[in-house]
C-alpha cells in the first residue's frame, strides 16, 4: 500500500469513528408513534410515547409501544370511550390497565376493558376497597377488578421497556400506587397529586395527611429533577402535568393544613366556626374547592385526633 492510499484509508476510518456515536445514537433512539386523534376529551403528549387524557374524572395515562398500550386509570365508561376508539384505530392490544387507587372516577371505566386485556394491575388493597364502594353504590355488576396485585413494587413484562408500579405509601387512600415509565422519565401520581384545588379527603378510604406528606417526600427523593409527573386532578387540563416543584407545593399545603387545623383545635374552634372566617388554608388561596373544604378540615381534624396531636 502506498502512502497516499494509507492516508486515505486512515482518514476514512477516523471519519467513520467520528460518525459512529451519532449513528449509534440514531439506532438507539426509540420509535415515536404519532398521537391518536380522539373524538372527545383532551389528549396531550407528555414526553416520548406517553400522553395524558382528561375528560370526566381522574387523569388517564396512555403509553404506546410497538406491541400495544399501557393505560393508567379508566375514568368512566362514557368518558374513556374516545380512548378505546383511538386504540382500536391503531390495531394494537391493551397490554395492561393499571389503577392508581380504587375511587370510582379512576376505576369505573375498568369494565370497558373487559374484552381488551387480561392484565389489570393495582395495589393489593384496591379490589376489596373497590368492591365495598360498589356495594354502597349498588353497582357491583359494573366492576372489573385488578387481577395482578402488588404490595411494594411490580415490574411490567414489556421487554426492553421499563415500567414499574410503586407503592410510596398511603395518603389519599389505603391503596395508592404510582407508575414510573423509566425511559421517558414520567410518573403517573394518581390522586396523591391535586393541583390548585382542595383534595378529596375521606378518612374511611385511608386519607391521612401525615402519611400523604411521607409519600410525597419519597417521590421527591426517588425521582430526579427532569422527571415529569402526571397528576390525578387539576383546575385545568394543561395543569395536569408538572414537576417536583408541584410535589413540594402539595407537601407544603398539607403541612400548612395540619398546622392550621391543629391551631384551631387548640383554640377550641369547631369546623363550622373555622368556616365562618376561612375559606382556604392561609397562604394557599389558589387552592379553593368550597364544596370539599368542610370535609377536608374534618378529615385533618380526625387525623390529628388519631395521632393524639
């Protein structure tokens, strides 16, 4: 080989090595699927192949991969139907339906998935809580219960995709779980997160402001600053996705609520007396839900009594 040929081949090899990282990057990039067009509700991409859907009830998470879909929460049969129609148009199966907790605005639509998937995932306490709620509402025949139950963690069988159900602790209900989509770095928080409103707080379902704060602390510690979070409820659809800062604000709100109610209890004031002068927790005027504020205050009061605080 003469010097000219040697220099040419060496240069081409170096050029090829320089291109290799970019080429490998292109190869390793995930396939992104075009979003569904839905006949109702509000569908927006969160990141990568994850979208959030709002209509009536809790926010739905939609994750699409080559082999099918993972859906988080199901709202109601009528409000989830546009999503089912969109899935049908893609000719892909529902690989998993996952529930963040048992409340009807997150599980009533489960029945619509009866013939679409055999895999319904939730925390171990969810089916029984869902059944008891259905007994009260006399709609037992309209339920589909989770059949894949986990106590602390569940890893979905999705090949190279990494999706995990995680128990951060009870706060909103006895059965709260979040779902982490690792490659897109997105977490569906369910109703551990309410934005710009008073959260639903039912102590009989397991709501406990102190446990709730601990669950949020674990989420803040576990996930990184680039993580995006899907929230169970927000004042507007565009606010159903956020960051750790929103988790911190929710935690601060619950801490302030505990301190506020504790102070009023020590002063001997009833919930009715508090409501005469306060329509929101001081410092959190943006969190106003008048129809829920009384129950929320009573729930905090009950948590404080239980803890003898």
